[in-house]
């Protein structure tokens, strides 16, 4: 027993599982969260657009959940989904129990205004700039929302599926040679 | 085994190694006259200082070109400089992203006249396979280019061939070219004073 003096033993605590996370989230937010899935064992769900900060704050602060590491943040463009064309995806990691979750929020492409997560996760700063750079998501409250990877003069958001893949200034490609 | 001296002074058929042709001129006992531009051209073309601007796989081929097997030093280009202020030849090797464009242009502007530019490989010459929003579709959109080397990447032999084309241009260039109206117009078309 003397050897165990320095160790804290959580005998009463159960290890965090997807079921516990889901129950806690539904107890707090009710049926506002939708489309729960577990592809490859990772808990995924959808949240309403204006709730992303409340949800992140809860996931961060809750003593059991403790999702205090933002693994990544990005956007996806679904041009065929009217009114919810842009998805913003958050990947969170609980480092204590080594468990990950992922959630999406959807927004209309004509008003892509999303609350910034920079006050909660400093890592969100550059990720949100990148998401703005490529998809034009406007992160409300971001301290420095400008392009990060592309040239400053660029006047469109290249990863949206509404722009041609090929560069317009290219002059040496003969259509006949490329089967067009 | 000791290397016989004849390999260094004779070629395979036993003939003496060819020395570069002298420029046109008058020869007499103990003197030789020719045009100043010829002498300047001869001197310049055999002592080019290249500035390698290597951004991707073409740069690796260039390293082979500089190595002992292909040996760019045979063409008087032993001294690869890494300061644009001292160099004569800008060798652009690899994909130039649009964000790199102004950097490349700045390097070109820092070089002193006379300066030449060699564009190596498909990417530097035309954007290559990177037909996309982030890549410059040929460096000739931002700086004038003298010689293009095709290939993806070109073999070291092709680089040497391109370098010899540059030497040809350098050797034959009129010493008044850079003061001429045509050259001024070329620079103005790129917005360079």
C-alpha cells in the first residue's frame, strides 16, 4: 500500500463512454441535438447553428465531459442542400479519458455567420481563419479574421463547389487535347 | 592505377581536346583584335553565377546537375551564389505558388543588370499539373524569362542543354541591348523600371 501513496485512484468513477456523453448532452440540451451516430465508434451529432458556443462551453466546463482540446475545425460545402449548404465540423478530444467526439452545425451559405470559438480554444484562431479563407464562413467575434493561406487579393472562396477546378489564367491547355 | 594523363588532354579518338572557337577577328604575331562585345560575351558566358531558386523536385535534379557526375562547373558556373546582388542567372526550378510570386519578383529586382532567367520544368514554365487556384501559371506572368526547359522534372542533361542555350544568348548579346528601346518596353510590360 505504501507504494500507492502518490496515485489517485478513481475507483468510484466509471470510464467515460459514448452513452454517458450522449445522456449528459441530452439531459442538458434535450432534443435540440439531432442525428446521433457512432461511425467507427466515434460519437457524432448535429447542433443548431446559434448553439455552437453554448454547446462548446458545456463540453469544455462539464466536470465529467472535459472536452478541453480542439483537435480540428473545418467546413464542408453541400451545394445540393438548400438552406444548409455549409457544415462546420468540430472535432473535440477529452485528453483525460482519451475519447473523441465530432459535431456539425449547418448554415445557409447566404448568411454564414457563426460565433467564434477563439475565446474558448486558442487553437481555433488559425483554424477559423483557414475555414474563412476557403469557405467564406464569417466567424463573428474572431480577433483577426483574414486570409491565412491564399493570396490576400483573392476575391472568392476556392473550396466552395461553385468555382471551376481549373485556373482561369491558364492559356496553354488546348481543349481538344483534353477531350473537351 | 594511376590515371594516364592522355585522358585529360586527348579525346577518345586520340585527337587533342577541342578548345572553344575564338571570336571573329584579326590575328597576327602576338596580337589579336576583335569586337569588344565579343570579348565581353566570351567572358560573361563562361563565368555565369547562377542563383538557384529551387522550390520542389526540379531542385533535386538541379542538385544532381551540380554534382560531380554532370558537373555544371564545366561550363564556368562553379560558383552558385545565394545573394541575388551578385548573381547573373536566376534559375527558377519548381512550382511557384501565387503567394511566392511577389517573392520571386523581388529576388529578380534585386539582381543587377545584366541578368538572365532560366525557367526549369513544367511548373515554373506553365504551372504544369497544378492547374489550380493557388499556383502561378508560369513565372513569365511576373518576370521575363530567357530560356524554358521542358520536362517534369527535366533530366540533368536537359538542364545542361538549357544552360548552354543561356550561354549562347549571353555570348551573342549586344552590349547595347539593355539600353535599347525594345528592352525598355519589355521591362515596362512587366511594370519594372
